[in-house]
């Protein structure tokens, strides 16, 4: 099960929205309303973890190529 972040869509533009997380299966449909307040919600896309390497890559090193 994956955690999804939702944000409420307030009725008034001056009202603050609320963010919350829900654990759902990927096959589950997205929520339409906040379980606490009943306000409509939208799913928030947040950044995931990328593949980060530190230091020199094997591709950038000056390694002699073998002869074919």
C-alpha cells in the first residue's frame, strides 16, 4: 500500500486547505471527499526519491576500452 497526499478544496478562497495522507492500494480509486470534514479533495503530486550518485561515474572515468 502506498501513501497518497490529498488536499482539501475550501469553499471560500480565504479559508485554509488541509493536507493529509491516506494509505491506499494503487488500484483503489482516488478519494473525492475528506473523511473528516466532507470537503472535496484533490490528490497532490509530491516529489519522489530519485537515484542519486556521488562521486565519479564509471562512464566518466578515463578507462581504456578493450580492443575488439
